[in-house]
């Protein structure tokens, strides 16, 4: 490869020296040499965590590429781990241990993201929403009601729990306790300033206020903010070094012991991170006790790691926690490195990770700009990281809606005046509220029968309305697995098929589905229901998850994700979904029972051990029409003749219609009523009908003289 070097790019004493250097320099160094002149003139921007403008503190970009150590290179210390040199640290990927997404996971991520964009577009087009930053949906926040108006400038507040590990000596300087009731508590030998400054760095980075606009292309406010809801002192020495990474039993054990909150709460385990700066979990469809970020304590502001002690490591890892990839993942051909092209902005990627802080670097031609060296998702120094771009902001909101916003924890908090701690929202401060009277007991509805489905079309369905609909044995087993095959495969309304690997009741299978109304009565529009899946879990069950979906009708499904439930143990298990609202008189539920993998918006792509089954069921209307009672005769009035007709005589009905009188009606009407007509059946109100005793469709239909009509039992 021919490299041109001009005198202003590198000042060497002779051409012979240039040739000598070219023979030995690694190729990656040329990028830094080519940018050196611009860097010397331009300088490099720097975070000022005190809130002032960025200062031009750095000289040449430096940056040590991955590789072998050279004679004389100093060691490089990361917390309690010492590397042979900084090049060794970079070679071993010390900046971030978060694993790259696999091609299959990337495809699923892209599908979820694209579906989210399309739904936002539809919401904007039909007037039900504001487009990309429309209201997010929660299990209890459905319909068209807004939870957070992102376009209106509202932000999402993420509560943060810090778990600080130490071994009694090392790591003790980071100790701090914080609780909502007691506030900050300083511990001997420790300081709360590290955590306080770390939360401030997060808020500046995600708020777009820690950038030098002259040096960076974006200063995007992601509309996420963070507040501290808890910090505790943890002292199991074995966990201080974080001996376990993904999937390691020890890792799962210590995380499960100290984790708090649901998927909306950010848990940070601060320890030595096994010699890395940190790592994070990507969002997933179901709750996990390992969800969160492992952070090297010394990467916090003033923590002591050279080039990485301004707190941007946590900003980087929280980006992963909200589904961002590295800017260099996939190289120049990447469509996921910065997500900008997906969200409608110019794509900017780079061929590989960048180190140090070069002022000018462009390793990919035709991608729309210089390398995103200032992006938080690169590997540059903390002094260089300053921005998220608009595409990344959109992706993080998609991840929040699709995976994290489940129970509404984020609605409980706001950032307090100190810019660090959490304060509760909507806490009453007015006069004491009078005692609440005892609640009026809700009417107890009868328990309606469970309807057993029949195989109709391509899957089980209940055509009769009851209090529940069950597939019975129609879904037993999975596909054509060994031992027992599932009857009537594929048992889906859209032809989605199962994986066929494994053996019956040794490997995964979804054996039955039941939909049950909550609170008794019939399955009826406007009520809530749950889905119960009877499954067989492989081994300990920890790798098996049921994803629940619902759609209106039984064709062209528009699946709505209800939630996911992990099998608690191996063998036969009954997994129950979150409640969902019945919205149509004909609905279909789907259970996607999977081995590993992740949740899908279009739940049809399956692994070889996955089982996908549907159940169609009828639902009663939400506007029942009461039965019409037999007519009750009104008292017979005095005859009031019409102006153009003769009065009706109190005699038996004539055999022909009365004729029109040519003269006006008499004015001297009789003063006494005419004879009372012959009595008619039921002259006074009585029992409406024997059918009225039935309040459910099943008992009503079993009575041969009755029929079920719009929520009521009436005579045939």
C-alpha cells in the first residue's frame, strides 16, 4: 500500500528516516499521522463536569492502537488489574466486555425497530399520535392516552441503584450509602462524591449538554435523565473482582442477591469488572436478575484510570443497556453502527474502533461524514466522548417502549434539585385526606363454563362464548418431534411452523393454551383476561421463555405483545401472561414458547426447539341489548276523534277499514268510558321470561326454549 506523507503531516529529518519508519509502523498508525497536523492546530475538546465550556486541554491525539508492547512501554493499570502496556489493554478489548450482537440478534433487533417505526408512522397519520416520539405503551398505559409526550419536551426519568463492592481495602474509597429516607451517608474511608459526579455525567451526556458544538456534529438531547434511588455497601471479597461474566453462576448469584427494581431501573454493580472498564446487558423481552451494568469503580469521575476517569464508561454501557451498538460494529458496510440511516439521518460509521482522540479521521468513504470519534459508543478517551446522534436517540426510545417500560417505575421519580438524587412525583402536600370509606363490594359475577375448543380451519377455536376457552389436548407436543407429534400442525392462523428438534417431554413443547376472563362472567369486550400456557420446560427451565401475543380477528394478524414469562423450573409448568384487554368479538392469542432467543414483534421466526401455537375464541359484545319484555296494555283512554275520521266505536272490529266521515267530529264526547275491551294475556307486569334466570350463554343455550342474544338470555 502506498502512503503519501507531506512535510506538514510529519516532520522528519530525512527521506531515509521516513523510509525506515514506513517499514516498521503498523498500518493503523498512518491514520493518526495523517491527522496530526490538524490535531495540533485544532486541539481536542474536553468535558468540563463543573458545567463550563469545554477547554482545549489536549495536545496531539495520542491513542495507542491494539497490539504488542514495545520495549520501555509502561504498564497500564485498570483498577486492580495491571496490563503489560496500554496496547495490551486495547488488544484484549479492555474498554468494553459487552458482547457484540449476533447476526440473528441483529436481524431481530432490526425487525422490532422497523415495526416500531411503522406503528409510530401510522399513529401520526391517523391522528392518534405524534409520530416517532409518540406516547409509550405500558401494560397499564394502553389505549390512546399519553404517558410521556417526547415531542413536547418531557423526559424519561430512569432510577439508578448502585451496588458498591470492595474487599475491605481495595475499592473502599468508592463507598457510599444512599436511601430515600436517610439521604447520603458517608462511610469511613469512602466518599459519595464519586457516585454524585457519575450521575451528573450521565445526565449531561444523555441531555446533550456536555458537548463542544464546534468540535462535534451533534448535541442531541436523548430525553432520558437519571437519578439515584439507592446505593449500598457490599463486601463479598470474591465478587469484588467480578470473577464471572455472562452466564457464569457466580455472576448471576451476586446480581440476583442485590438487584432491585424491574426492567426500568438501572442497576450498577461497581467492582473491578475483571479488569475491564465495564459491560452491560442488552434489553430483552423478559425480566432477568442479571439485567444492568457492571462498572469498574475506578472509571468513575476521578477514579484513577488513565484516559478513562471522567465517567463516560457508564454512559457508554448505558447506551448498550438501551440497545445501542458500537459505532464500528460491522465496519464500513454496517447498517447498525450508529442507526442513523434507519431513523432517516445520514449514516456515519468507521472501519474499526478509534483510540485516543484524533481530530480528523475518515476510514469509510461515502458514508456521509468523518468517523464518529466523539460518539459515546466508540472507544476513544473520555476527554473525546461527547455525543449521541439523532438516530441513536430514536433507537433508545424504541428499546424503551418495546422492552423496558413494563410497570411504570420511571413515572414515580424525577431528578431532585441537587441534580443527583430521586424525588417522588405527585406526592400530596395539601391538607390531610379524609379517611376513605370502606369500598363497596364489587358484584360477584357467576363463573361461566370453560369452552373446549374444536379444530376449525388451521387451529383450535371456541365458537361458543364462555368464561374461558381452552385448547384441551389439541396442541399437545410440538411439530414432529420424536415420541409424540403435535396434532393438526401447524396450529397457527398464518401458517407459522414449529421447530421439530428434540424429544417429547424431554425438550420444549407448548401443550395447551387457555384464555380466562378476570373477575368472572363471560369473555366480553372491555373486560380483561389472561393467557395460561401449559408447557414442558427443558432441564432447569432457565433457558425457556413463553412470549404472549394477541390480535383481533383470525386473519391478517397485527400481533400485540402482551409480555414474556420464563419457566421457573424444568418439567410441566403453567405460565400465565399479564392481563390484557378484550377488544373485539373475535380474537386470537399466540404463545411463542422458545429456547433462548429474544422477543419478536412478528412472532413467527423460530428456532429448532421453538413451539408457536394459536387459539381463536369468540367474545361477547360490550353493548348488550336487554331483552324486550312482553307488552303491558295501557289504560284505554276516552276516544279522541281525528279531524278527518269518525270516532272509533267500542264495538268488535269491523270486517273492513272504517270510512272517513264527511263531517267534523262531534264536540259533545261521551262523559263515561266505553265498555272495557276483552282482557288480554298478562294485563299486569309479571315475570319477564323463564329464560331471564340464565345469566350466562352456556346455561341459556342448554335450555331448548331460550337463545343467547347480545349478552342476555331471551325466549326463542
